[in-house]
């Protein structure tokens, strides 16, 4: 059921990103009191590009991290390099926690081999985290996610507790939505 839910969420997100925004937005805006309508329109106008950049950034990050993991694991001679790299790429969907789980899994595989494999996995992980933190994410995600990392970490745990595994996967889009509403209704309510 989790897989089916993810497919529906993914397809629904793609539909919302490419469909005419007025199709879904206009009926919802009519439900709001007229004084909130300009800020709600502005928030939705801000949210669309942010979500698009988040989807694009996540896909680019997943691909680059997966390829980098594969190259690194092949260089150090780690067994199961391809499945571990694929898992590492897919784990990028969950910020902070996903890469850590991927690293721990690779570390367990390396522990069945020898000390050089363990050191190699640690080095590969550190290099990828540095590249991701200082190159990939700033270039791709800076247009979408203007949320402090501490907020992201705590809300991943929060949405995981509230919605389970799906909440962990959707923590960043939920944060983007709430952050955009907070920005338009509280921080800069008159900048419409």
C-alpha cells in the first residue's frame, strides 16, 4: 500500500505541476474570505516554482549521488556496489536521514569484508556529502528550499510521527507549502 500511495502522490504531483493552475486553485480560492484571496494567490504563485525546483533538485541529487556512490564503491572494490548505489540514490528522497541509512547499509556490507573496505566506505560517504552539501544542493535547491536545515531535520521527525513513512518522504514538500503560507500570511502579508 505504501508503494501504491507513493505512485499516486508522484502522479498527482506531476499533474498539479503541469496542469493549468486555475483548474484546482480557483474553486479553493472561492472558499476563502475575500481579504485572504490576494495572499493565497500570491502564496500559490510562489509555491508552484518552489515545488518544481524541489522535484527537479531531488531527481538531480538522487541521480548524482547514486552515480557517485557507484563509482566510489567500484573504486574501493565493495561487493554489491550497484544495489548499494541505487539504494543510496533513492535514499536521497529523505533529507539527512536517507543518506545516513545508505551509509550505514554500505558500512555493514564493508564490515563483512575487511578494514580497507570500511575506511573506503567512510571516505566515499564523506566525499559525497561534501559534494552534495557544497555543490549539488546549493546549485539546484537554492531556488526552491529556503528553509533552515534544523527546521528540516525536526520536521522530518514530526511528519514521520504524524503520517508515518509517507510523512518522512513528503516532509520537504509539506515544509515548502507551510513555509510559503507562513511567508505570505505572517512574514510579508502586504507584499502582494
